[in-house]
C-alpha cells in the first residue's frame, strides 16, 4: 500500500506543487488549508504531514504538539520560504518535535530526495552529494573531484565531522554561529568563543578541498550547506 501524506497550507500553488512531488515520490496525498482542531485525531493517520511555516510561526510549539498528539507515528516536516530558514526557526521547529525543516524554494529534485529520505524513515537531509559522502557509523567521509575515484578523507577531528554532518542534515538552511554552538558544543556553549565556529568551518573547508565550497557563508547570518550546485 502506498504511504499517505497531508499538506497543510493555504497557498494553492504550494499545495499543487507538493501534491505533484508527493505523487512522484509514491505518496497518496490530500491538502487542507489549516491544521485540524487539536484533540479530534486523524483517521487514518498519515505517514507524513507537510506543514507551511507561515501557518504556525506564531506558536509552532503548541501547533506541532497538538498535531503530533493527533497523528501518532506521523513524521511532521515543516516547509518555509528562504527568509524564514534561520537558526531560531529551525530550533523552534525541531524542538517542537518536527522531523525536518525544508526550503520550499528548493528544486524539485532536492525536495524529492528529502521526501524519499523520510519515506525510508531516515533523518533529515541527504547522506551525501555527487562529490562528498559521509558514513556516520564508521565516522568517515569521502570526497572526489569530477569522475575520479572516491578518496577517504583523513584528519577530520570529531567536532569537524559532527559539524559537517549537521550542515549536511539541513541543506539550504542558514544556521547561525550561536545555533551551531548550542547544538554542537552543548553544555560548553557558554565557555566557547563564537569565533571557534568560524575556525572549525575554515579548517573543514580546507580539508574537504573543492567540495568544501558547499559550505556557504551567509554574511551577518551564519553558514549553510549547498547540496545542489555543480561547483
């Protein structure tokens, strides 16, 4: 049986686009213009629920908590326009229980890959690009240039590997230095100078070589991972 999906948005062009992408990914989908009233439950429970950030930005914690309670077992993915894809929004969405925050401005191919990842029950984001791969179990990364053979990357520190995986988990999302510190340095966050993030990014780019260009600097905002460009 095909997996099922809900699309929650009041923007008809966006609802149509998601319906087309979901169909291509093998989902049976339906669209509603707002979240159902909490406590009413969902029958049957969809496998995935795609929610427009604009409908919940005033209180994502309450909205997503109610949705997850009504749709137990569903994977909730929030989609947002480029200007909303900043660290604070990402933190609120993931903190409220969503599985992912994706840029609605992404290409069809990129969004289809994200849907496929969630259909398989994986985490957000791809495990690699055409020139960069990571294996989290083996704590290893590989790079290549053009059509040359893959080469295992040596010398990555544990923190650099964690930073790389975190960026790859959220392609297209601008992650502020503060947010990266809170997520990757956790309890030591208050003791770490924000410039440490810049140094780790610089070192990571240098070790990655050409694929390091995928780590983009958003001046005055933070860093993002570009999984699409041909470089």
